[in-house]
C-alpha cells in the first residue's frame, strides 16, 4: 500500500466500530473466513466474559476522569526536535506543528494518548518527501489497523479489508504497559457493577422487601407474580414511597441500606484506576484514609505527578519519535514542558511593542 493511500484510509470515513473490536484482540471463528470483531463469550459458554470495550470503560466515571487528566495534560505540550548540539530544529520538521491537515496536532496527540491508555499501542500514518523525510503525520484509529502473526501492519481499506502497509508509511508507537482494557478488565467490570448498584439503590433506596402472607389463604402463582411486579413497579415510580397491600399481606424489610458502602466503593475504584495509570489519588478526587489531604500533601501529589506519572506516558512517545526512521540520526524529539515548570504563564497573543 502506498504512503498517500495509507493517509487517505486513515482520514476517510468515520470510525468503523468500537476500539475493542480491533482485530488483534478479536477471536477467530473456525466457521468463517477472517476474524470476528467481537463475540459475546457469556452467550456461548454461560460464564461472564472478561472482555471489556473502551465504551464500557469510559462509562465508568473514574476511568473518564483518569483519561481527562492524562489527555488534557499531555496533549497541550508541543513537540520539539533537538539536534546533537541541543539546538532547536523543530522548524525543519513541520509535521510536528502543521495544522493544514484534517486533524490538529493537539487532537493527534490526544487520541494517541487515548490509544496508549486503553490498548497499549498507537499507530501513525506518515507521508514522506522524495528524500524520505516525514512531511505529514496522522494518527490511525485503532479499529482500522491490525498486526498479523508475522508482524506485518495492515490498514483497513474502503471495502473493509485489511491490506499490508509499507513499512515507511506507518509509525507504530508501543506504550509502557499492555493497556487498561487488558490489565484492568476485572476492575472495570467491578466498576460497572458498582454503577449498576448505585442506579438500583437510587430506584429502590429502601432494603429488600418481603411480601409475607399472614393468613393460610393460598395465593395462586400468577397472583403472587402480579403482586410482586406491582410492588417492584411502585418502588421505581416517582411516588414509590406510597404503596397498597391487601389485608392479608405484611411488608417485611430485610437488611439495611448502607449508602456509605457505595461511596467508599467509588472512592476505592478511583484509587485503583489511578494506580493502573500511575495517577496520584488526590488528582483522581479520591481520599486515602491514612493521609490528611492538606495543602502540602496536595502539592506533593502534584510533584509526584510531574516526576513519575508524566514520564511514564511521555517517554514511550518521545523515544519512538526519536528513532532514525522518524528524524535524522543525532536528532531527538521531546515534549516542550517549559509551561509545566514555569511560574509565569506565556502570553497567548502576538507579541507587541510598547
């Protein structure tokens, strides 16, 4: 596949499915050619699947918060090219800052970080001049490419088929870990169940209810079912605090509603998601029982984020873009973090003379 065709495929059309359907993590069907995008494992084997999608993960507030922190922090830092003499030669690599494409450099980096968060890999399609230097680069949606068992990168064409991409037309960026959808699938599943519990408790805030018969008059099964359904519907109604029972039915409540358990569960979920992605608990709006979140500890958490979290996500991108197939030998690519460590924020408008 040509370089220009690779970029055209990346830019054309909308995304063709959920990122979790990207074929490297799909399941091959022995009854058809090609690969299935995704199957419902539990429908076949009767057990709960341990496969989660990006859409399901993003429905968890803690995951959305973690993505927001990483994307909003990293994508705003521009890329810079430095030569062996530590001179800024970014102007010689216009693909780092050009905005004449379909997607801005900010969005390109934002979705690159998104890929690394959830899947652990990201792919860029690049266009080169006659001398082989990159003149343009775009991020390829993760559901539109795959890697064959032989290690060949393939990109999806307009017909939905995957075709081999030329080696110099793509840049594969490996992350620092396998991706949240893989290593954090159990935690994400637990978070989804927690959100379901919150919804259930909001619809039925009182404990479990037993409709206890106080007489020996037996009720027919359909009468029992109708009574239970009527009570269930009444509890979810906006006037759910009011209900009616016959004279021979006694209402018994079992257990107690512990709202604090749901609150603590959400708090620990934020801590766990933050731990997977290296984000301090304070930045995740989570509290640690052993820490007093005073001003000084919050400042310490911010320093921890700059010292440990950011390098974990920045280095894989910097090191990959510094390789000789991206920039000339002796040139390295770095994020410009001057705003992070500067106490004076730069002007957003053009400089003018007094």
